[in-house]
């Protein structure tokens, strides 16, 4: 009887101790403020989406606030640096009476035509250079040599070869993006792990099957990033391309405004090109997220 009572009291004491210690065991200490701040500066760390949007908005808006403050305080000559309000006013006049939509449309067409032609030829050529050493030995030195030649230097030759129609403007953008794109695609293909290729060879895959089923799927995300970057370069060559006897387009409008010292229109044209380029870049990023959702998880 005494033994039974001692066992019962021992069990009761254990239950009481467990109840008393349970909150202490399960309680999670609050992370110190220093640790929370350190997560912002983790190498290749992640941030909440809301935080990313806030930081991105701050990064975009801050230069415009500084620009507005600089001009509002009278620190700049309006002839050389107009205020944001003056640029917006000029943009409104350009929209209503100076054919802004026409200029945007023709510029977008020229950039996308030159970029599309460049991608159409550069993708298969870069694939062959990155896959086969004989092709690399023959073509890579020549491509390296030509890509350092400035696209502006080709304008007289382009005018002689193609004339002064739309083809010359598209060709300038093509020259400015093609050779860099070839080398970048070749490098993307070379980054495909050799272990994947050897595994396919072990299973008896032919060369064409390895290229189609191993190399291309593995290199596709990097190639899409290359297209996104080179599309941005295509926009930087727009003003150069519209030097060739153009009578419309954003680049032409900027060059024409330069002659008459219309700096407000120059600012408006530059900002429009930047905005269209940013939208194009975001479209490529959206396509990458849709096509390769596993990249974010990785």
C-alpha cells in the first residue's frame, strides 16, 4: 500500500513538473534587433516582396526628388537643366501636337527588328560555338575582333550598302548587338555541366539528341537572361541608328532638339527610352519566371 502511494505521488510530481516546464521549453525567444538587421545584409539573402517593392520605389523616386529639389532651389540654369515640371509639360505638348505615339512606335519597331534579327542568327551560331571546339576555334577570334569595332563607325558603310531607308537603321542596331550576343550565348552553352553530357553519352544518346535534349534545356534560362541584357543594349544603339537620315523616332527627336537647345525635350526623350527599356526588361523577367519557376525555388 505504501509502495503504491509512493508511486502515485511520484507520478503526480512528474506531471506537475512537466506542466511547469512546458511553457519554458516551447517558448521561442524573440530574435534580437541586431540579428533582424543582419538578415538584410545576408549574401544572396531573400527579402519579403513588400520590402523589395518599397526599396525599388525608393531607388526609382529618389533621383527625381533630388532633381526637383536642385531645380526648385534655383541651383541650375533652366536652359541646361529644366525642372521635372517643365519636362512633363513638354511631354504633354509632344503627345498632343508633335506625334509622340508615332515616334515611339517607329523606334520600338526599329529596336525590335534589329534585336530580333540578331537573336535569330546569334542563337544557333552561339550554340555551335559553345558546343563544338572546331567551330569555336574558327569563329570566336573573328567575333571577338569585330565586336570591339564601334557601331557608329559602320554608319558610312551601312549607308553605302543599304541606303538610308529603314533597313540601315535596323542594321546598325543589329551590328551593335549581334557579336556580343553570339559570344554570350556560346558562354551560356559552355556552362552546361559536362557530367550531364557524359551521362547522356553513357545512355547512348547521339550528338543531335545531346544538343536537343541536354544542352539546350540546361542552357535555356541563361540564354533568356542573355537576350534580356542584349535587348537593353539594342535600346542604347537607337540614337546612333537614327543618325542615318531619320525623320521620326525618339532618337531623331532628341537629336533635333539638340540643334535648337530644347533641353526639356531631350530630357523627355531620354526618360521615355529609359522607361520603355525598363518595361521591356520587366517583360523578360516575367517570361523567365513563367518559363522557369524552379529558378526562384532554387
